[in-house]
C-alpha cells in the first residue's frame, strides 16, 4: 500500500476525514475510493459515501475478497448510520467470516459490532447481548473498546441494570480518552447524559415526580410496592409481572385505581376514561362491572378491587404502597418519537422495522407528527427521511422498542 493511502487510513482512524481527503481526493483507484467513501460518511454525506464504497467494491474485483469484504463492512456501517435497517445481514456475516479467515480480526470485530448495534436499534436485546458476549475487547484498539463498552452500557440501561451501565460507561470513557477521537468522546458523553437524565415519572398518592433510571430500577426491585407499569403495560409486585398489554381497557382501569389509591374512583370517571365516552348509561355501567370482574380475576393474587358507594378502590394484599410508573412523555406516538429523538434521519421503512409495525401504519403516524410539528421530513420518494430534535431533559430508554424476553 502506498504512503498516501496509509496516511489517509491513519487520518480516518483518528477521526480526521478532512486530513484523509487532502491526501486522496483526486485519486480514483479502488483503495482511494473506499477511503473517500469512509471520509464522506464521517462528514455526514451518506449518499455520496455509499456511492463511493459501491464503486470501490466493484473496482477491487472478485479476486480481492479481503478488500471487498472491508468495503461491505463499510457499506453496512453507512447504512446503519443513515438508519437503513434493510441492508442484507447475511452479506455482512459473510464478509466477517472472510475477514476472520484472512486474520483481519479488527475489521471482523467491527463487523460484529455493527450487528450488535442493529440489534439494539430494533430492540433485540437478547440477541445483542449474545453477539457482544462473543467478543473480547481486551486486544482491540481503543476506539473499538469504547464502542464495545457503549453497547454494553446500552444493553444494561435497557435492562435497568444501572450499576453495570455505569461501570461500562467508565470503561468507555477511559477507552475514548485513549483513542483521542472527538466524535467518539461526544458519543460517550451523550450516553452519560442519558444515564443521568430523568427516565420516567412515578405517580403515587395524588402526586408525581420524575425518576432517574437507577430510581426506576430501585422502584421495580421494591418488595413493598404494587406498581402499575405504564412503560411496559403490566402490573408488577416483588419481581412478578401481570401483563396487560393486550387488554388496554383493563390496564386503563388498573392505572386509574392505582393513581387514586388509597382512595377510590367514581364509576362515571372510570367509564369516561376507560371507555372514552361522555355520557354513561346503564349499559356502560354494566360493562364496567364486567371489566372490573375481569381485572379483579387477573389481580386476585396481588390485590382485590372493592366496590364503594361511589365507585371502586384497589386494595393490595401485601404491598404497603401503590404507584404508577409512567412514561416521561405520554404521547400516542411515544415509541416513534423515541426512535426519532436520537437525532438521526430515519426512513419510514426503517422505523417500521424498528417498531415491528407496518410501513403504512408508521407513515400515517409520521404524517400526524408532522402536522403537529413534532417531526419533519426532507427528500422525496425512497430518499425521504424523517427527523426531530432530541427530546430535552430526559432519556427515552423506556420508550424504545424491546423484546418481551429482554424487558
């Protein structure tokens, strides 16, 4: 490899894309095209970056499997950065196998980290954890060690393991300091802000206050509280959970009863909010009795629901306190906003993959958010992207999609 290519590669590794371009901007050979593509990606021009990487892949030819595999890894990283989640995972896995076979352990590890990042983005926490466990960061460069710890912290925060998350971020901070890459240091600092920002609200005995992630962890670990969890749509007590995600009316009733505890809630209020109607009649009161009977059955091991002269009251069997754990921002489109709040530009197809929803449903939601000024788009057709400013003042960790097994 000639000296200019080597110097450009070192500049990119140090996070200096302009320095790299100064050396290879006018060259059209395969190696220069690849490095120019990476430089443009670091500068945020993902469209140009992808075109350059594709040109480099073609220029290397079928016989240069190692160089082509590196280009595939670079293209996958660009796709991930531009929130194109439909890129072929099998191609990346094949490229990683070739890199390992040729002894390029650093780029092979980088390919694996891309798989972990994609799994995190779409809420596959268990898969991300398994992939990350296969990697030993000790022998890797400082930048990859920092990336490893950032992903470990992300997994820990999603699982409400704040002590493990803090330890991982401490290691990421040290590795980023050693790497001396400003963008990496900024990413680590952003992760610290997420850990330190309010993550939810607790509503109890008629008042509410924000909670940090570690306070959410402590609340859910409490052995003395019955918790109606509006983040995961279930009722929790002493490590056990009663899922109500598929029973929205029952969850709404449980939440109202918990928010009023130790008092009761009137029948008219319960009907108004759970059934979303203005004027209740006897048919609605009959329905309320039926739904309360169903909720009473589901909660029977943890609490009873007593009828009062004006309505109903929740009576826990053993718990001394009752609380509602609520989202930091309650919005019909909260999970969609959580994805957009990372500051990146998303396509509607990528959002559909991340949220496990149909693209048509996501598009309708995006149009509604745009109409209310909460999201904005640029580009047209398949190049259309959606974005919004990051939500200030709190973390979106509890809004993001997550597998039930990893929740």
